[in-house]
C-alpha cells in the first residue's frame, strides 16, 4: 500500500538518468529559484514553530531520555539500510545493519539502547539514493523540499522511505501523528547546534546547506573515500 508512491518517485528519478555522467565538486542546481523559495518558506515555518518546539523539547526532556527516543526511532530505519546495502553489492554493510537491528531490538530493549555500537556494529546509513548512484545514477539535480529539506532528484525516494515510511512499515498504526511529531521534533533538536552555527557564520545559508548536503552525500555514496578524480574532473554537466 505504501510502496506505490515510493516507486513512482523512483521511476521519475530514473527518467532523468539518460546522458553522460560527469563527477563534480559542486552541487548541480538548475532549479535554484524554486529551491531558494522552498528554503525560505521552510525557514519561516522552522523559526516560527519547529525550532521553538525543538528547543523546548531539548530543555524539558533529559538528555538520556532524548537519546533513548532517538535510538528507538533510528532503529526502525536500520532494516531499510540493510536492504539498500545488499542491493549495492555490499553484503558486509548489509549484514552489519541486520545484526545491529537484531541486537538493538532484543538486548537494546526495542532499540532504546544502542548496544550494537558498543560491540563494533555502527549504523551503515545506506539508502535508495546510494543504491541508484552505485547503479550508475551518480549526478542529479539539487532539490529542497519542506519537511524533507536538502536532497536531490535521485535521493528523494530514499528520503521519503527513511523519514516517512520506514517507521510506519514496522510500527503500523503505532506510528501515528503523535509518534511522528516526537520523531520529527527529536531529529530537529539534534540539529539545533549545527543550525545555529550555520545561521551565524554563513553569508548564504541556502547555498551553505546545499553544498554541505552535496559533500555529505558524496561521502556516503563512496563510503567515506570518494575517488580522487571525482574532485578533479570538471566537465560538461549531465542535465537531469
């Protein structure tokens, strides 16, 4: 029931894959006008509602409790990461996530405690965007959407799965608006320090956010070791 819209987005993303692939050091942003407008709208909503909620949450809820809540919702996203690791032909990463989910769900009491990290099983954080990149879709248009934030056309399906659908697949109706709100506010609270540092230091917060996301995605796609040529080769941009 939940798969149809996700795979529709995947197909739309793949429809832009034709053409020559060219590595690049900067984000490709031909929709910058739309993205800046979307960023501005979300920034207003964030400052008016989400950021104050996140600050209140951080002030009222003790840090160990916040960590447990974050661990619980993060654990719900691990099976999707395991599948995406396997789809990339990375059985070790997929197996690490699978073992992590089993350990944290059992010994970690439903994921409240991150026991797996303590025994050397860190979260691999794989997603559909990384799968598509490994399959050949290495370059894509930058995109900024309210709620989802900075992404690309290629990475959008993975963002939808990770942020909106993965918890619901495991919790079902238990992941209602109340749980989704706590999940969202908790994630926002974890980014307060980074956001405030960006706003105080960046002359262009949108461009800073876009470039930071681009570099983060390169790091994820290449498992922390992007090829040297990807940083040196600047050629014609493959329009997607």
